[in-house]
């Protein structure tokens, strides 16, 4: 049986993650993770590693933003950082909190981008394959977005695991991504940032899509004269590169590229630079079908589906999420 998450912690004697003590945090104190000495948060630098004065071990210093205690870094980049958090009066309520970089937290451009992303994500409502925006705003000078916390692995991490991904899971995840995309479309937007790094595989082995920073009103999904092409060149549709309007078929193309990567364990295109990679999407001549580059063990129905998802000409692709889902569901049921 394909095992995505390995053995449980109790089976391999690994300690389960210890949450901070809420009573201590709400009293402006924390417990050293190593010597268990209670220390004061006063005078400490939040979101930094500080040495315990008793044992010298490093401890991450929590920060309270609105009703959320941020206590563990989860990742981030130039546009923001994400931290695991618990609710201030219930440690069972877990969140992922996105805030701005420490050196740019007053940057008006980043503030607007973060708040726009949060408002758009909130408008999507509930979908079991979207990570929901629970809360957002400003508290004590910090702009933040609170997302529901999802335990799991990113799809890029799953692809890099030694064992190949079961083909049936790739089809299931494609159906779930189409469901998430339809929810976004029905709310009036295009997602525009489909890539393995934005896809969580949860503990039940289902897809959860997140990061709504590149979502755009579906009536304005074309280049308005900007010199910047947003998105990952490895997965973006060719029409974005040349500034043409995007629609459902554009998102289907990107899902197809993610499916190909998951099955072949490499991206369809490779190039040393983003510009050369983008050119390949538009100008390279395909001497055979996409399916011809897949490993020989890939089911023929899946190969045929990818040939319908990945033509460079949008008119030759599936035109709706429903049309793509019909064929993918049939392949899933017959595998």
C-alpha cells in the first residue's frame, strides 16, 4: 500500500509536537522547550530565536496577533512569512498566520497585496479542497491573514519522495483541483498560480489548494500592458506569456502540467532561465504528443487526457472544468 506519510510517531518513537501552554502565554510567559523553566516574554524579540538564560538552548519567541499566538515558523518568502498558531483561549484551534516580512511590514504595496489576497480568498467560501481564509485585518500594527491549518505535505515534497505516486491518486487529485478551481471561478476569479508548491496533500491524502495572491477577476484576465508576467513558467499557460485572455482552459492547462510532473516525476519543460522556459511554452515545436514523453507504465487513458489538457492552442483543450472532470472521472473509475 502506497504510504504517503510514513509510520505514525508512536510507531517510530518520534515525539509528537508539543503546543505551548496557553495559560503561560496569556500571562506573558513561556516554557523553555529544553529545561522547562518558565521565562517572561517581556523584553524578548517576538518571532526570533532567543537563548534560554538557564540552559542556553534556543527557543522561538511567540507573538500574539489579535486572537492568535504565533509559535512556530512554517515558511515564507519575500512577500510574507507563515507561522503556525493557536487560538488564544483554545489550543485545539490551529491556524496558519501569514504576516509581512519584518523589514517591510509598513510597505503600502505589500499591505494592499496581503489584504486583497485575504479578501479574495474569503469570498470563495467553503470548499473541502481549498484552504479557507478564517480571518484577516490589522492588530497592533500587524497586518495578518489567518488560514485554517492543514496537516500534510506539499505536492512538490510528495513528488520528491522515493516511491512513485499511485496513478489513481493523481487522477483523484486532478478531480479535486478542478472542484477547487470551479469554486474560485464561480466566485468570479481565476486562480492563476497552479503549481505543486501551492498544493497541500492532507493527512487523508486529499488535495487542499492555497495561496490566492495571483487570483484575478476573470473578466480582466489578460495583459494590460505590464512588463511583468506573474506565475511559475513551469506550469503557466502559453496565452499568459503573450498577454492573451485566460479562461477555464488556461487553468486546465496548468493542472495538466502539474499532473504530468506528478506522473513523470519531472517537469514537461526544462530550461536554465525563466525567459527561455517561457519561450518554450510558446515557440517550441512538438514532434509528438505530450503522452509520448510519459513513462511507459502510465495508463493510456491518462495519457489521452493529458493530450487534451496540454495543447498550446487554448481552442484545442478542454473548454470547461466539467468536460475535463468527466473524462478524468471515467479514467479513475476504470483504473
